[in-house]
């Protein structure tokens, strides 16, 4: 079965992507369902790992993302709601860690910069089906 999702500006998916609701949803799921499957130590470790990733995402976005007030209001309130309020210090620490990682990995930094400047093409991996002309091609030009 093939599925197709049409995303346009009015869908919840588009709005979720716009303000990156998924990051807080992962944390919420871990907090609510983690105790059912993980020991206390494992849960604490996973929550801290996810918080570091989340804070890093927010810190990088703070310096290069130029997001709207709605974006920041959402993440501040969501983290507070989950019991992990966002502080300037945590953003600074995460931003410093991200900066050090980029400085220590210049090859990776260049790749990221290249991707940001010139994103990959939007060509389909497999060409769309053409009307049947009687000719059958057995190879794809890639």
C-alpha cells in the first residue's frame, strides 16, 4: 500500500515542522512512557541525553536560525511544562559545545556549510511513470 501526505501551510504537520514541535514531543514521550520500559538510571541517562540534544538544537537556532517569537515562546513554555525550564546558561553551554565540535571537525563544518548554501536537488530518485508509448525501458538513468 502506498501512502501520500499532502502538506501545505494550513496542516498541523506544517505548523509542527515550522516551530519544531517534534523535539519536545520526543522528550514528552520519554518522560511519560520511559518509566514503563527503563530503569531509573537508564531513564535519567536518556532524558539527559535528549535534553543535551534539544538544547544544542535550540542554541544553534538561537545563533543562526532567526526564528520567530512564537518558536521561542513554544519551546520555553513546553520545556517548563515538562519540568525542565530553559535557561540562558543551558543555551550558552550547548552553543559553546556545538561551536567547539565544529572547530574540532572542520571537514564536517564545511559539509554543513555547503549543504546550507547549496541544498541537494529535489530530483526524484526514480523518474515518474510516463504514459505508455509501447516502448519498455529496462534501465534508469541516474
